[in-house]
C-alpha cells in the first residue's frame, strides 16, 4: 500500500465524530467542560495508549538503563495543509527525527497545541489523523499533552509543540567533536523537496506542480544504520530550516574545519530544480524534511552509501562532499562546470527574485 | 533540466574557456549589464575560470539596487501610514529605506505581502474591497508587461482599489549613462537577454554606432555567458563593433510584440532617478495619464522628506562598473548582507551581495 493509500485507509477507519460544534472556540481551551468535550470527542481515542489514558498532569514510565536523548521543537508552518502532509505529521516526524539525529530511537512524545479560535473541527481532526499516522509509522506514543486556544488573529490556525525522549543506540557516538578531516559527507535523499512543496501552495506564490513533501520519520533508517556502522557515523543532522547550506556552515564554524561540496552530486528532483530556477531560489538554502546529512569515517563511506540506497528513505542518497583541514570554517562548492564558490550562511529567509 | 543542462555542461564550458583564452591577446574590460548574469557568473564560479585578460565588470542591471531610496520610503510610508496592503516581489523587502525596510515595516504591523505576480495583487484587491492594494512595480523591461497587464485587468474588472507604485527602469539609457561617464573604461557589453526577449534588439544599434562598442545580447547560463564573452572578445580583437545576438533561442529581433503592445498601452517613458547613479533622462516607465487612477503616486498624497544616501556607500561607482565591490572600504566590514549600507548588498543579483556570498573569501581559499 502506498503512503497516500495508507492515509486514506486511516481516514476511513477514523471518521470524524458527530459533534455539537464545528469550530474551535476560546472555551475549548478553558480547561473546563468544553475542553473535556473536545478531548473526549475522540482525541484521546485517536491517540490511545495506557500512559495517555491515565489523563494525569504528566506521564509516568519506567526507563531502561543507558543514555537518553531529549529534544523539543515547535511547528508554526503556513499553510498547515500542504501536498504530502500536514502540520500534525511534521510535528511528530520533526521531533522523532531530531532524536534520531542524536542517535536515539524516539519512544515518548508530548504534544502541545495552541489553537486559534475559528479553526474548524474538520481541520483539527485531519491534523490529529496526521499525528496518529506519523506516530504509528515511527512507532512512538504520545503520552502527555496540552491544549490552549487563543483569540482569532492571535495565532495562525494552529501551532504545535512536541517534545520527545528516546533511548540512545548503544553504538551511537554522534558529536561534532568527532568530525575530522577526511570524513565524507553523505545526504540521504533529494534536497529542497519539502520547502518547494510548501512554497507551491503559499498564498501569492502558488504554482502548479506535482512536488510533494517528503516528510517522514527517519528513526528506523538511522537505527539500522547505527546497527551496521555504529561509531563510524560521526555526525547526523537534518537540514530543515535554512537547508543544507545552513547546516554545513554551522558545522564548518563549530568544528573550525572546511567542507568541500560537489554540486554535481547533490540530488535535486527535476521538478524541484525547475521550481527553484523559476523562483530564483538556491536549493541548498531551501528547507528539508525527511532527509539527513551524515558525516562518516572515510573507510565506511561507500558501505554507508550502499546501505542508504537500499533503504526506502535513501534511494537518492549520495556522497556530496568531504571534510577538509583546508579553508577552515568555510563551505566551498565545486560547481558542475568546474568553478568554485563559497556557500555562505543565509541572512534570513530566501526571498523569491524579481526576474 | 531539459533546455538548461545543455548550457551547464562542463566539457562545453571548458571548450569555450579555451577558445576565449586563445582569442584574447590583450586585456579587455567587458560589462555584463544584467544582475542575473552577475549572479550566474559568480554562482557558477566562472569569474575565477576566465583568463586574466578578460575582466568582467558588473553593470547596473539589478532592479532592486537601482530603485531610489525615496521610492522605498514611499512604499514603507504607504504600508505604515495609509494602511494599504503593500504587495511586492520578494527581494525588494530587505532593501533598506532611510528609516526601515519593507520587511521591518511588516514586523511593525504593516500588511506587506510577497507575491510572484502582480495579477495576484489584483486578486487580493478584489478579495479585500474595503482596503487599498498597492503593488510595488519594480524592475526592468522584463517585469513591465506583467505589471501593465495587472493595470489592464484591474481596469477591465472594475477593481478600483488597486494601484501600482512604479519604479520601472530601462536598460539602454543605463548603458548610455555608463558610457558617458568619463571614468568608465568599458570596451564591450553583454546585453541582458531577458530584457531583449521582451523589447527586441533594435534599440541597441544606435548605441553600438555612437560609442563604437561591441554589444552581444546574452543569456544567463554558463555556456551562454562564455559564448557571449567570446563573441565580444572576437569583435574587440578584430577592432569591430557590431550588435550580435547570442541568445537567439529566446530573443527574436523584434522582441515579443504582444508584450510590447501591452507596455505601450499602459506606460510612457519618463526621466527616472537611479539609486546610486542619479537622474537618467528617459530611463523609466510611468503610467500614461489615462491610467492615472491606478498610479499610487497620484492616488495617495505621500509627502515625505527626501533623504540622501549613506555617504560611505559607493554603490554608484559599483553600478557603473568604475569600482569593484571589494574595492569599497566598507565591503564586508560595515556593509554586509545582514546590515547593508546600500542596495547592491541586498539582492542576490546585486553586485556586492553576489561578491559577498559567492566569492568574498575566494582569495583566502585559492
């Protein structure tokens, strides 16, 4: 079954309950009767698990011995529905992936909503289904949560915060400190896909395209990779906001090493490259979901690449560069035609060009 | 990407570079007029690949860079004080006005929206009948047809709450301004391919004759640029000056007749101030009197003080190709993309930003 077929199946299995309200109002965040009615309407059933069912102020659980990772992220995307997903899926995948980048398998997530008065129950339900779908795919549980409602105009439909904990893979030794000259930089998939999917539906910039966000969990891929390569994986990073260029610039700055990038190796989907061309955007600076950068020991690079390419999340994986002691703190791109240029840190959001 | 990758082929690039190297027997200074060409030259690392004998100088063809400070202040004023929905192309937003940029106005509560097409602004006007919607119509001849069309659409649909704040500029008068400057030492031009795709190439014949300089209408991809440069160098080496069209796959000599018709219907030529350069006679478009109801300059009574540019910014010299961006004492110091002194440091097509982003540290690297 394809991903979109699975999502449709879930929608059919979880029809929106009949409610005596169609939109979220301030009262739904009051903590009183309306809040309970909203949560009882099916939210708890949808995300059901023993810890959540306790309906306590927090979740209480046993932990295994070992190292844990803890991460948090807030999601404020506009529009909240986009080709290939919605903010709910992003909110789960994002934190699951942040934990995966630490080398941890996410286990429990918290879920905080800030809803804007006027959000329709239909929209909220679809977002909840996105959360449920992403949680099931990632194999995590939502164990505690919170819902607040702000006045109309004070939010943008819905803001979500998720925090998560997970156990570190026993062989994970992921740290910027382990990055050294000679290491190889890999990317697990095509760049700029998610950012351009969002851009294509953003008001004022809409363009017709088949680009679909690649948002997905990466924890299964990363855990399998750590099973095989463990300490050979020196660093993992998901190049979300600011794109690949930002992540690599931060890496170069923090390690005081240089990075050589090979433009011809950087995978970009044909339609994404075309859309970037049209809007005057550089794919290296466009936001990503569903892909990660791995800095690995040189001797393991080819095997890691082979592993990634065989993984469903890594079909387009590629070696895109390497770490060098030359040109410290700088990311240098070797252009397809044989030129060189410095890839700088972006100032702010990339803005589409005039002509 | 089909129709693009062919022009980004490493082998073809190497062949053209060889040919340029073989052809150039003495130093030549060539200006690429268009900011898009500057961007491509640095983005692809072509500047370093060209032989030393060929010195590329970046021209004034960046619409963001040459839009006068006063116009930006006006746009900010309309957004902040008149409560209009101010729509603009994206890269105009970060350009500093005398007090603030449009991006800062947005943060301060103004309704500023990034659009890719002015027709979208007409749609917004239709959806917000109680608000005035102003489109900041910036650009060279390339964006003029779409901006003109938006006015025609608004008029046809009876959308009365739409207007444009025009700051259109034209390429040929800018080339003249560069050539008329005594400090200029440009020996040949790459003319902007996309501008010519709209208005054709006829306007360039008189320039070639008057200044006895080669002009080659050139595209934007690496192979386009190198081919254009080679064509200029060949002419220079032979002591010739002709108008040639490298970008013939896109540019027809007569341009795009439909687009020209729309421009002629809506706009007329006028004197225009260029940021950093000053007033250039007959170098811009403004709305014809019959469309004055859609002219934000006339619709709103904006009385704001004219503020002079930062004295430390040498944008005028950079835009005319007299100085290179890194020859400015403030380059990369006081003037950086996050705190620009002048507009060429803002847009990715601005010569200063292009230099900063792509090649600022190349000397260290090389």
